[in-house]
C-alpha cells in the first residue's frame, strides 16, 4: 500500500474514541423528569438530586425518572458508573426510546430497559434487557462498591458489560420470551437510535451515579 493510500485510510478512521459526559456532576442540565405514569400530580418530590458531585436516588420519593433531552443515541457506548446501598436496590437504564417520553411507560414499552438489581432472577438482574434476555454472568460488586455498566449499541445489537464482563449480547432480532406480567415491557422491534433515561424505582434502597458518559 503506497503512502497516499495509507494517508487516506488514516483520515477516514478515527484514531481514538470521543467521550462526552451526559451528567456533569453539578446539576441536571440536559435532563428532565418523567413520572411513572402519565397524569401524575404536579409538584411531587423529585426522584433524584445532585449531591457532592453524584446523582443520588431518594428512597421515599415517588417513582420519578430522568431522561436525557439533548439527543438521540445510537451506534455508541453508554458508560454508567454507580453503586447501591443494598443488593435489592432497583433501577435501570432505558435506551432506544424512539420519541421524547411522557412517562416511564413510554420508556419501557417503546424502548429497552437495561436492569439494575442484583437480587432478580437471570431475566431480571443487573445487565440484562429486562425480562427479554438471560444473564450470561452476574459480576456485580458488593453493595457500597462502584460498578461500571457499559452499554454498547451497534445498529440493533446491544452488548452489555458489567465490570468488564459480558452479561448480554442481543442482536435485536432473535425471539425473546413472552411477556409474563403487566410490569414487563411490550415485545416488538426497537429503533437503532433513541433517547435514554435513568430509572427511579422507589423502595428503601439508595443508588449513587458517579458517571453517565457517551463514548463514540
């Protein structure tokens, strides 16, 4: 390969990934609240606050999620660094939401939830596509220690790593188990790109998020 061809290859291929912090550690710029269901009363206690540089869930608040408003995300990796106060802490990261969500119902039924909960079964535990894929591993760390969740979206394919180990690798096309309860999402195809959201599920436990970043 001659020098000119090498130069053309180098100009077309990124030399390194570009990282962008979606949560700035100071406030909720770029994020907006959504309730569990449409029509929730106004003025309810927020599900999350920013405290000491962290995004912190409020255990006694109503279910109240946050979605990132500034862009749809696809063909990129979302990195979420978090810790829990107890293994039963329940949260999730929604991806592939096709339109600005009006409630969590939109997020879960039109997008996909990457689950955060260490005590669930293999279809409802940390790193799976909630109720649709079975965990390949359960490499979460003890309560109080930081975990790194990496969600790679490559077209319709979703690969989820927890602390460097693959938990989910789903091509977006293979059949998934049927829906078994009202709390599980509707089945069907999801878009290659979409909005993301962070779930506040309620309960007695607390979650802390140190980083929510996008890597392209």
